[in-house]
């Protein structure tokens, strides 16, 4: 009984210092019954994890069972944790894992703020980089002055800490670092990878967590991001121990071996001893953390120097191999002269993160300048994300990024100028829609498909766009489509097919049901968006605002009903009848319906779509009825604000952030 009481007290104390666990259950990996061999193997394996991990330097892996009953487990503690704290943290984490994921064959649990982690699965995952699921949080303090100078110091610090952690040993990949902002302010950063990762994968993982933090919490003075393979945390007070109590020279556990058999008496004895020691450690940690917390709360802002940054783009990490590439920089005064001082007369439109202006350089070259809002924390990440992605993508159906500018607190992206702005300007404007003949629309559908296929299959990286929509398809002087806005894009690893996120981002009406409802995205998510876009191009109607009956029927369902009744040609706009080719129209409708099927497995790949669009002899499969709830998902709870209704012109996006 006293063991239970101590355990409860410890759990309460650990919650007070930010060590409560957060379990994530994988509901797609299969379930088990309470009487199965799998659950016995899982419970036996997890019971041995705290002791083994704490005695092996904070990292432990093992497997037990055979065939469908095999269980793989991994546990890791933060690199500055002594064995007793590691043991206590993993005990709490595993309890949370079993309590919250009672019958799932795969689950992950970690403590908030990255103190320790435990995971198990019925598949091997050792040495495999996995960036999702991701968990993050932030402090309430704000960085209020000279954010540009702060970002320069931040990036320099992260470069050092990432490099140090990635160069760690097969027993410990852990690093901390500090950087002074002013005489009175210091940034403290901690990064750690599971030691089974290669240095290259560790580097990739850590940079992804850092980028995710900037994406969601830029401008806040502290926080963390944790994924299955790495952790990142930073703050404005020293939250870690610089004198490591764990040994980096301890031998790692051997994967594929069963854990040592521990009797109940031995385990209970070990628990009593360790709980007694851990209680003392936890009390000290709680007192120290409380003092640090209240000191930190008094400091609500960061005072940084006022020296303006030099006129240059940052050296963005453009390759997974770790090399850097300087992206072309353009001087601010040149861009100001080109846009007539960013005058309203030169304004092309308003995107989700700032306005876009038309500019003319001294040699007569026309450009489009995206001016990110100075107050948009997400705008900074979009800036970096677009530069890192578009700079290495070359395709006739992708917009070309010409350069960027970071000067005097300005963040500017310079694109090739698209004479005809964006597709939505023509598609949904009754006065301009007639200019889009059927042949032009068919070419736009095919060109957009080729651009997405390049992102998914033919580029150096596998990229999921995640925000494909009419306003993100730009049209050049010949009405040829070019996909733009990679601010929400995700990079997939070589064999990675899907990922999961807790934060669903995108645009109402274009999101696949599995992404909108479960946060699961893949190349098939973009395929769904392409299907919606194709049906919009054919009909000239927005899926998000489509309503043909009192039941609020979506464009997708309306198109499917017409097609299934053999009346597909009634979907096209009236002025297209004369210019349309019925066989092409019906083929495009059928392909669009194949792309918006509920089950991602049933949707074709983009290479298949391109082949179907370009070959009249391919026999197309019959599509299933699309999901009805796609439109219903955000129709009632989400009320778009004023910025949601503004069209994106020649540029970027209106990327609605949709809570789940």
C-alpha cells in the first residue's frame, strides 16, 4: 500500500514540474484481446523497461514473441536525468501508456517537456526515422522586440546544438547549448535523438522539430516539440542539468533480444528502493523548478539589441545531407523601387500571411513580391519553408522563386510574375469565366496533375503540398498552370507513405476526410484535393460554397449523382457546351470522382491520373460515392473571419487553420 501511496505522490509532484505523460494510440495498427499472447508479451516487456533503461544509460530496446505476437519496445530518458529520475519517469509513462491504450498494438507515450519516452509496436521501428506523431507546447511569455535579431541568435544556437547532438554516440545523442541575447537574457536549448538513428537522420529529425516549433509557436519565449525519434526544448531559464549524471559510455541494449526475467519479489524490492530515492529527487526537482518557474514568469518579454541585420537571405539548409546553400538575395531598396514603395496601386492581392505586389525591375522584368506581415509568426516559417522547398524544385508547372530579402525587419519573397494571376480569379468570376474555354480548362487540369506528380514522385524529395486549391494555381500569359504556396508542405522520407498530425491545416472544402477528421495525411490527401479542384474547374462552382438542395449537398455528391445517372455533362457550365469535347469532360469527371473517394486506398496515384488524362484507351474503374461529411465537417463549428473571404491573387494562400 505504501508503494502505491508513494507512487501517487510522485505522480502529483511530477505533474507539478511538467512531467505528466501524453499517450498516443495508433488505432490503425490493429487491436488485441485481453486474453491474447500479444498482451502478455507486451505487459511483460514493458514491466522490464524502467529498470533496464535506467541501468543502461537511459536507453533500452528489446523484442519478445514471434510472428503476429511479436512486440518491439523502446524507452529513452532525457540525457541529463540520473538513473533514479529516469526510472520514476518511465514507470509513470508506461502506466499512462497501458491505461490510455488498453488494446492497441502500437502506442507511444512521453512526458510533457520531453523527460522520457516509451513506445511499443508489432512492427520493427529501430533505426527508422519517424517524424509523426508530434506533440508540442509553448510558454505564455512573448518575444516583443527585435524579433529578427533574436531569430539570428536562435538559428546560430540551434546549428551548434543540432550538430553536437547528431554527432553523439550509439548510446547517447544528447546536447544542450546557450546563447546570450543581452547581458540579462539567455536562450537555453536542449536536443536529443534516439541513439539508434544515424547522424543524418538525427540531424533531419531535430531540424524538423525546430521548424515545427517555429511554424506553430514562433514569437513565444519557450516551449518544446517531441516526436518518436527526437526531442527539442528551449526556454529563457536553465531547465536542464549541465553536469550529466548518466554515462554516455554504457553499452546500448541489443535489439531483438528478450528482456531479463525479473521475479515479482525482485521487482517489488527494486521499486521500493527506487521510489524512496526518486521521491527525494523529485522533491528537490519540484522546489528548484518552482523557483525557476516564478522567476521566469516575472520576465514577460525579451530585450534584444537593435542592430539591423545585414541585407542577405539566411543560409537555409536545403539538403538532407546537411549542406547549406545561399539563396539569391535582393536588396530592399531595389524591391521598393520596383513596387513604387509597395503602393496600393501595385497591390495584386492579400494572402493569408501578407500582401502581394507587382514590381518591375530596372531591366523591365516583371516580378511578384510577397511581403510577409511583420506581426505574423507563422509568416516567418512560411518564408523559410517556401525558400527551402521551392529553391530546389524545378518544373514547368511549379511557380519559380527568384529570390528573397531579409532587411530592416522585412521578409520578402520574389516570384516570377503571373500575368493572369490565380485560377480562382477566373473560375469563380462570372465576368471572366467565359475566357476559360474547355480546352484551356482541360490543359489546366492536366498541367496541375503533372505538377503534383512531380512533387510526389519525380522530385528529389517526396513532398505533400497539403493546400492545393484554386487560389494556389497561378496562370501565366498562356493560361498554363503553376502550383504555388509551399508554406504548409511536408517532406516525406524515402519509404514513408503517410503521417499523422495533431494540427490540421489547410482550406475548407479541399481537405480529405481522413485528414480533416483524424489528422492523417499522405500523397492521397493531395489526390483528394486535386479531385475537388478538377470538379470545380469543370463546373465553375466552389465545393465549399456549393448548395443545390435543402440538405446542403456538396459539389462532390452532386457530381457523383449526375455521373451515376449518365447525366455527367449537365455538370459543366452553360458557356462551355459549344467548346467542350464530351468524351474529355466525362473522363475528367470520372477521374475527379475517383480522386475524391472516401478510402485513400481506392484513390489513384497522381502518376495514374496523368496517364488516364493523356491516354484515351485506358479503361477507367468505377468510382464509389464520395464521403458526404466532407462538407459538413467544418460547416457549422467554423465561422470564417473577414480574412478568410479575401481571394489570394498571384501568389500564395489563404490557409485556414482548422481545429480538430
